[in-house]
């Protein structure tokens, strides 16, 4: 082989190693710089040194055990090997290996040590929980041991046994190979001795260690029975406790005896002893460990399962309810009424305005069209529901989002624009959840650029720039080039935005033949939006009216020197970081910009909720992220697949991704941390929310100083906290079965529930929980809640309604409340109500003209809420102009309601309820009528007759008001005149 060819392979290998080393070093150093920049260096170092410690210990143990086995096998090689064809063949291998045997030895031992160390370093979380474990203060029902043993100690002992098993098995295999290679073990031997005495002793010791480890595994398996799947429910069953537990104890004793027999072979050096020991071990494992429990299960338990398993089912129910935080759920037997009188409806009229009609998943398109401003700004597919005070200090449900930067326009998408020019989003956008304007558009309480509206008036000015969010480039470099900030459109060119002054709460239902197509009243604003978008995508206006900005925050990592720039160039494989002359020592690189990624990185022991949400707090936009501490080691508690439990319409992979737990299985969860991420400088703060959680306390011992006391939260921040979505979804998944607390009823399973499918969507996807302000039966005042419904298994009627108080300032925060409906009364479930909407003649009469007009009809969230002693269904109906293209968006045109088995439709909630209960002339007042008018009516009613001038004025007002709905200027003038006449007539009477 030519010299050049011989050198090519080692040179290529060297280059690959150097490149891999540089990439590893760049990632390591940039990670350290990131942690140091945000003040969480201790987290980085704790994880690093724990990994290093586990790597070193595991590698050392593996190297010592395997290396010692190889060494003793070589030292015990026979000096004289018998002549045979087998040995003659092995001689050629020995002659090839002997000159390099030390090299082969260190390569083999080193490779095994590296693999073992790398595997062990990945278990650093288990180790930290083991050494910092905190007691739960609760003992398991079988062994009487604190649950901390099963959650923290048991997993570590399992892993430790696994590594020792691996080391002994590899040592045994290595010993057999060396003994065979050097003649200590022979496959062919005329004398019948297939192993030398030294080889027998060596292998007997290794087998004895293996069997001794097996004894330890049997003993540990006894505690693992609390995670058994053998019985009717999760956890130790009758067979486990009365047969398997005993069998494991017996197997432990037998294994110790067999291990002693193997060790005794050091003296006896007889092949029969280890063979007999192995036979005894296998036989006992089959007879005692398998056959005996199977006989007990089949012939004793199966015929009497309900009676024998009842105590263990009770254990499972109690543990599961405690582990998932549903043990204190308040269950109310709710004999829901299905009929309502006009008087009862009128008594509930004050609760109507609080119903949130704006669907966060539908109005996102409206936000996009009306508040995108430029084509490179984006809103999420599903918006969030928060609460903000109005001018009077009343908290109202508010749809919120931030205007994030998706990236530069498509035709200008290059490295410079993406990473140095288009660096940040701009501004908060908010809309009242229960108000619309007369065209069906949401009423904005924060809008436009720069941001303005009632929200700003109430909370004050705030920093609107969004450098950290869920959209945009993976990294940006600031304090380099001038950054695009926002457009400077003249006030006159800004699109029309509906505000609180444009809000309408009631209007009469249009006749079916007068139902208007949705976009007719919004064409002008849509065109203006489209124009604004087109101008923005061109990147400039006629006057060059663009605002630019230079970042002045402390976020990101300083690029102080050329070495740092080299590291980041390697990390992102981008030479422009080195070559761009605008990047100086004052520049900063911002990366890990997603708030979820930032929290997960500074708190690797947390699982974060999949729905972070923005809030304006003390003059800054912050992302609020809920963090969970979890475990799969709670005895007897049923395990569930976390990802499956939290998947619904909002988390189907297109709207929002779900952050899965490691291994996906969990049987203990607490919302122990509330985290905030500053949208401007990326500051991460972790507040201990459930400070009594033993898992959180364990992690605080491992990472001291990372969790801030909840008392340090500002009142303004607390006002925006809420009960997390994913936790509620997990709890409702558990509640499907574990609302049953009686063992006999649980065994029968007749009362199990399911979460209904979302009837407004195609396919079988669970209906998401909804945030809304509700009047819960028995409560003194409305509460901001997260709600869901249940239907019986394999049926569609409503079984229960569950809500949790989501207001952190309430004493009832986090308390689950369950309205359980009587089984003898059929209350329509979501699917049945939706079917009633689709089949009702009056509803179809209104929808038909819209559908025939080529409009796209979208059904909003189907809300269920307690109302007037029953359950009210409310579903907003959005209509979007067909063929409208990018400039069209859904408008709320109708509201459908259901109560009992009756459904109706109206142009607003009051109208729909009137149609539902009184055929359009119900008891709910029209809020457009003045108080003077009502007074006049009352007085004339008492007199027994109505003055003619008042009657004429009323008729004239109604006629003029109807004409005013067509935006006729002359009719508006007549309306004002008629109202003045009405006021005069009312005053005279």
C-alpha cells in the first residue's frame, strides 16, 4: 500500500476527532456563558460535577471489575496446554495477540469504562434525588415505609444493581474469552477436564457474585411490588402480597445459599457444586417464583376477585387521589333543572355579561388581520385568557397575545436581516372576552403600534419590545446593526380598530332572509389591513417611515472578544458571526429565546406546562410559565401517559406542541413552581409555589438558591397567575375513574366517565378545558375558573361538570369542585347539544342564508356553565367571507344556547336566551333602553292605560332604531329626534 494511502485514514480520523472536539468545546463553553449571563451558574456546575462524578465512579468500577477479571484470567493461564487441533488453531491467535496484549487490554477496558460512564452520567437526576431526598411524611400501606424510599431511594438502588450486574456479566464473559484463548477453558479435551482448577475457581467467584446480586435483586423486588400490574388495579394485589412477596423472600434465601456454594467451590474446586447451585436456582425461580403465584392467582383469586382485591383497590384509590391532588375535591350532587321560568331567567340576568364569547382559537385570525400591522409579525394559533382590570378596577376576562416577530419578509430573508435587523416583536394586544362591536369584531383593550388602549391606561406604560418569545430566529445579535423597531404609519393610515367605545352588548336578531354575510361590514377595515400588510412587506413606506432601535438591556451573552465569536461561529456553523464588521465588543448574542426552553434549562428538574402566556407586570412584558415536579414512584398510584392525557383540540400538533415527560409516564404531579421570563432581557425567576411539596424540597437541596420564596412575588404578578392547563387535564383524566371512591363500585366500573370529544371539531379529539368566569352553585361571587365536562363511558349525556378556581388571590384557588348529575335524569352532553343545534329548525333558518352566501361558518368553543340551577351551553358562531383570501377573518355573528333539551339562536347572548325561553320576547331587558323609558312604562302600567304621546314616541323610536341598523345617516338623525321626544314624553308622564 502506498505511503500516502496509509496516512490518509489516520489523518482523516484525526480531523474528525478535532472537529468533534471543537464542537463539543464550543457547546460546553457557550452553555456556561449562557448560565453565567442569567445568574444560574450553580445549576450548570451542579449538573456538570454530578455527571463527572457518576462518570468517573461508573467508569472506574467497570474498569476495575472487568480489568481485574482479565488480569486474573491471564495470570491463571496454564503453563502447558494439551496438544489438540483446537489448541493448534488458537496458537495462531495467541501469536498475533501477545505482542499487543496490553494495547488490546487497555482498549477493551477503556471502551467499556467510557460506555459505562456515559450511561451512568445520564442518571444524574436519580442520584441527586437519592442524596437529597426529603420525606413525604406519609407511609405506604404495605411496608410502612415513607414514600420517599420508593420515589427517591428505590430507583437509585435499581440503577446501582443494574450497573453491578453489567460489570459482573462483562467480567465473566471477558474471563471466559481469556481462559479459552490461553487454554484455561477447553471445548475439546480427552481427559474430560474442560477447565483448569484456576479457571473453575475464577469463574465460580464471578458466578457467586452474580447470584449474590440476584439475591439483592429479589429482596428489592419485594418493595417493587407496590408498582405491580398483576392485580385488578395498579399496585400490590392479593397475589403479590400473599404469594409473590413470600416467594421473593424464599428466593432471596436460596440465592444467598447458592452464592455461598459457588464461593465454597474455591476450596472444593469441583464442577458439580456450581452446576448443582445453578440448577437449584433455576428450579426455585420456576417453582417458587412463577408457578406458586400463578396457582394462587388462578385458583384462589380469580374466582373471588372482587372480595379479595377490595382492600388493594381501596389502597389504589386513596393513593391515586392523593398523588394527583384530587383527594380534596368537593363533590356536589347537582339535581340540574332542565326548565326555567321567565322570572328565574330574569333573576340571573346579571350573570350574562360575564360569559366569555370570544374563542381564543378562532379570534387568533382576527388578531392576525387587524393587529398584524406588518406581514412579518405573528400571533399564536391559540391565544390566551388572562384577567386585567378595567377603568373601574373590575377584573375582566381578556384575550391576550404579544405581537411576535416571525422573521424578515420572504424576499429579504438573509442572515443579516434575520439575525441582526429583525430581532424582536413589538407590543401587547388584548381584547375583552365578552364584548364585540356591531360587526362582530372583538373589542380591543390594547392595540396598534405603539401600544395604546384601556390596558395601558390602567397598568401604565411598559416596555413593548419582545426579544424573548416563541417565534423568530434561534439567535439574534444586538448592539450591532440598527434594529428594525416598528413602522411609523401616520395616524390617518392606521386601520380602524374597534375599542370599548364601539362595544355593543345587545342587538335584535336579524330575520333569516336578512342575515348578512360576515365580511360586508368589515371590508373597509380589511382592505386597510391588507394595504398595511403589503406596505410592511415592501419594508418601507413612501416617506421611509420606519423606526429603528438599539438594544440597551442586559440580556444575552456579551461578545467581548474574538475568541467568543469563534466559539459562537462554531456553535451555529456561521462564518458571518466572525466576518460582520458591525459586531463589536459591545454586541450581545441572545439565544435560547423560547421561554419554555429557558425555564427547562435553568430548572432541569421541572416539566413545564405547554402553554406559557404573556402578562404586563410592573412595566414589563413577562412570560408566565407553570412548572411541575413529577415522579413515577408513588406507591399504588395509577400511572398515566402524560402526553396522551394533555392532548386535546388545542394540542393536536398543529396548534400547540406538548412537552412530554421523560418516559411519558407519571403517577405524581404538583404545580410547585411559577416561573417568569422577562420578554425584554430574558431574566428567569423561579418562584416556589407549592413549598410543601417534598419533591420540590428535594430539588431545592440539590440546587440551593435557585427557587425564590413565593412571598417575593409582587401583587401585580400574583394577579396574573392562574391554574395551569396541563395539570388540570391530567387531573380530569384521573377523575374519569377515581371520582369513584368505593372499591366495589370501582371494580364494577359502571360509573366510569370519559372526557367528551370536541363536538365543534372533526375527529375524535378531547374537548379542551375552558377558562371562563362562572357563578358556581353555592359561591358568593363569580370566580375565574378552568372548567371541563364528563360523559358516562360509551354514552353522550352529561355526567358531571368540574371546575377549579383559577384566581390565585382567592382562598379557594386550586380547589377542584365537581357537580355530579343524577343518573336518573338525562342532561344533554356537549355532543348531543351540538347535534341539537345542527338539527333545530329555527337555528337552521338563521344559518342557511349564511351558508348559501358562500360564507365559511366556524363554531366557537362550546362553553358549559352552571346557570339558574341547571347547566347552560353557549356556543358563539363565527362567519367568514368565502373566498375572502388573506384579508378576511371570522366575525362573531350569532350565539347559540342550550338549556335542558331546548336550543335557540340569537345575535347575542341575551337575544338567544330570550328566544330560548320566550320565543324572542323573553324577560331579559334590552340594555339599549334607557332608565327613563322603563320608569315611564312602569307608571303607565300602574295607571292602567298608556298616554298616546308616549306610545307614539316609543313606536317612532323603535322604527328609527331599526333603520339606524343599516347605517343610514338620516335614520340616525331621526333616532336622536325620536329619543328626545321620548324623553320629553316620559318626563310629562
